[in-house]
C-alpha cells in the first residue's frame, strides 16, 4: 500500500510535491571541485572586464591579463636553490685556492704583516739564493777550480743568472712559506730586540738585512776566491 504525503497548505500557484512512501532517494548532486570552481570564476572574471581570453594548462593558466599557476612546479624550487648554493660554495672554494697561490695577493698579505712579513720573505730569499747557487755551482755547472779570476767571475755571473731565473718561478712558494712563518719571525724579532736592547722594531729589521747581505756577500766572495 502506497501512501502519498501531500502538503495542503501550499498555495495554488505552487504545485504540491508528493513523494510516494518508500520511493528511492535521488542521488546527491556532485559538488564542483575547487579546480572547476576556480576555472568558472576565472571565466566569469574574463567575461566581466578582461579580454575574455582564457587558457588553462596542467599547473598554470591565464584569464585576460591575469595569470595564475599551481603549486606543482614550486616543488622543485628548493632542490634547485640547494644546487645553486652548492655551486656557489664550490666556486668560492676554488677561487680561494687560486687566490692563495696568487703572487700579488700573497705580497699584499705579507706587506699587511709589517716588518715581520718583510723580514720573513727576506730570510727565505737569502736562503734560496745561497743554497741554489751552491747547488748549481757544484752539481750542475761543475765549475773546475784553478781557472783564474776572470774565468771564475764569468762562471759566477752565468750561475747567478740561472739562479735568478729559478727565483722567478719559485716566488709564490717562497711568499707562501714566508706568510706562514711570519708569526714565528715576529717572536724572534721581539726576542732579539729585548736581547740587544734596541728601541724600535725597525732597528731589528736593519740587523736582519745586514746579516742576510753579509752572509750572501761572504759566501759568494769565498766561492769566487777559492775557485779562481
């Protein structure tokens, strides 16, 4: 038995809605998804004041003069930023390594250390010239003794030219070594100033210069005299 449920109070302009008892309910209507809703809003906005051209892609779109994009492509922004930071760090480290062996940069750092840096560089220069000259004179050129003063002086000039050419190649390593040992040289200069009772550090520097020049002149003069 089917009973009809009617509403008698509904005005005549409206039709009475009668539903049979036990009839199946209508399926609920599907709600529009946010993507469809946004697209509808975008089309409506385009119809109101924009040029009316609307285009949609997978993650981005454009309605008139307004462009929008989804968040799918922003997921790779963090890895790309991390990669760029890694590239910057590697380039900065490589540039720092190159600047460490840059002769001009090393010389500026030595000058910034004051008299200690200059004294350290002078000590390494004296050590290089004396040792390189003796090695080239005895083992490379093998200058024979007893050939006279003129021939010995000529051989000495040739060996000094060879040693000078080698010093142009080894400037950067000597400057780097002087830069590393400058604090030790500074402590040595302070000790020598206290021991000799000198007033200023410049006087200690002059003592080092005189000692280096005296050692070089004495060594080179002795070699020339002994081999002549």
